[in-house]
C-alpha cells in the first residue's frame, strides 16, 4: 500500500507506520456530510497520488461515504472486514468478512484489475495502532473542494453523554434485554452494576425498540460490535442478531431463565438462572477481581 489517508485529529500524525497525513480545512467539513466530503476524496484519488487502498473503521459515516466514492470511481467496496492479506507483487488483496449475522465467513479477493480497494474494518478484530512519540508523519495541506448546492444539509447533532466508558471500546459491558420489562427497571438494574464494575452499558434491539435505552447503546447486527473482556447479558435471549455484535467477547455471563446461547459459546460462557442464586462468583481473567450480585 502506497499511502495511508486519515481524516482525523492531530494525534493521528504519530501513529506507527503512518508516513503522510493529508489535511484539508473548510467550514463545510465541520460535520461529516457524505455529499460534501465525497468530492474531496474523489479529487485525492483521481489526482497525482498513487493510492492502492482506502480504509476506514466501520461506522455510520464510513458506510455513507466510502460506497459513494467507490461508486463514483466505478470500483467495488468491501465492508466490515476482519482480516486481510495483500500481495504486493500483483496488487491483489484477499479479505475475510462475516456474513449471515456472523454465522459464516466470506473470503473476498480484490484482484489487480481493481486499481483502488475500498474497505471498512471491524475495529474489534484488530489491535490498535501504537503511538510513536518521537516521530511525526509529514502533513500535507490539500485544498478543499467547494460544494455549493449539496442535496443534504446538516441540521443538528445530538450526542448521548455519559460518564461511563464508551461502549465500542470498553473492556467490560453490561447489557440488558426486553425481559427487564421497562425503562425504569433497566436503569435501576444495569446502571448501578455498570458503575461498580466501571463498565459500559449496552442493550438488545428489543430493549431499544421498547424504549428502555437509547439506540446508541444497541449491541448487535444493526447496532455496535463489541469485544470486551467481560460481557454480561441480563434478560437477553441470545438471538443471532445480538450475538453478531458480541460473540467475540472473551467471557460471556448471562443471567436468564433459559439457556438459549449457541453451543459454540460454552467454553467461555456462564449461564445463571436468576431464581437460583443471590450471589454469583465468576471465574475471571487474571486482570479481573469481581463479585457479581444478581437480583
């Protein structure tokens, strides 16, 4: 790969392995509207730079932006990859990505006939890049591309604020499902436990649809994908759509009346019936010392 392009903050210039940061500033870029950002990327990819790959973390913004630019350049895009192998000799790349809610893995080959490979990455499948404090990548300024008549206008941004860890990167996650009955029970059960554990709070789609929690907390195929050291599921049935978002968790502890989690989870899965015990002691990884209270 010839370059790495990042649209990020100042600290991106210190990521290990990065050679160049391209920076473009404009009031239009204050919010990531795909219709406004895509002409800038088209200009970069059609210019003098010899890019071979365009990558981004899987996010709502990337899902809107990258396929749009790829279509404009008449090349395909591969989404949510969990591994890749690049053959520099013939400029071909092989990706793997989950399909059917994670129940199968597809292998996708982008041959040399595709000049630029577009792909998004499932961030939980890769280690974070390290920071090199003594070195800094070169920064090149790129002139913005004015978009006077964008068909889409940004109206407002609403951010759910919380003192708890971010759900996407938290090492411990406590999630609740429809069995918690209402928003009040959801909050009274999960939030105190999450505060004690220093955990992020998640929710199943059923709980979000029922109004128990904000949709920013949804874990699953249509929500966020997490891979914490500990994932606690309270009142969640184990539907495949939810499992697609948390099956890579190191340890899964479910408090539920029925054990509905698939068999392949058993080596790292603990199931507890809430009527049988008051205290649950769970064997944790060495970094954890936890006594969990279940009501």
